[in-house]
């Protein structure tokens, strides 16, 4: 009986850890987009313009490619 309880507790702990990990990834993703928006605004591109949106997307994906180069 104690083995079953131990296994259930371990499964619950693992499930909680994977939820926190997914949340951390989402938070990092939102932070990266916010930093890209700030960088594009810092160089003088007007927020809300088409050029601003393109700058943000290009910067975000360029940095993502650099950070994940080892996985290719």
C-alpha cells in the first residue's frame, strides 16, 4: 500500500514540475518579445507602424536562431 502512495506522490510531483516548466517557457517567450519591441522602439521606429512590427519579428527570430543554433 505504501508503494502505491509513493508512486502516486511521485507522479503528482512530476506533473507539477512539467506545468511549472511550461509556464517558465511561456514567460521567457513573452519577455523575449517585449525586449524585441523595446529594442525596435529604442532605435526610433514608431510603434504601431508596419516597419515596427517587421523589426520586432525579425529581431526576435534572429535572436532565437542564434540561441538555438546548436540544436540544428
